[in-house]
C-alpha cells in the first residue's frame, strides 16, 4: 500500500510546480497553506459526518466513509508536500509507536 502513497507523493511533487490553470494541486499550492488547511478541515468534517452516518446504519455510508477518507488523506498529502514533508516521515512516526501502549504514547507527548 505504501507504493500508492509513494506514487501519489511523486505526482503531487510534480504538480506542485505545474500551472495552476491546469492542475488542482498546483492551484492549491498557489493559494497557499491556509487554503490547503481549509481543505484538510473541510475533508475532516466530511469524514466525521460520513462516519456518524455509517454508525447509524445508512447503507451507502460505508462507501462515503471510504471516499471522504481518501479525500482527507489526499489533501493531507498536499499539505505535507507544501511544507516539504513526506508521508514517509508520518509512516516512520507510526512505526515508532508499535509495541507502545496508546496510553503510554499519549502520556509521553504531554511529558515533553
């Protein structure tokens, strides 16, 4: 699966410098971080709403959760690209958290 992330990250980097008239990603970059964060927030909200619908038993809601989560991940990857960060760094952080209790990990963040 990380191959998909690697491929997508490469495309996002490529489109970062494309014409904003021809590329949605380039248009986001040209509008700046605040616009990108607005999209991340919007997609977060849509993902949350879709998940709430899914829990209530709506039959189409599983597809909506998947679709909205894909949008959220996409826009999060655009954000990372804009900040010259990569998904590999996020995956490495997740890897560090293996074999650590979630409660311990959370407590360690507050201790720093």
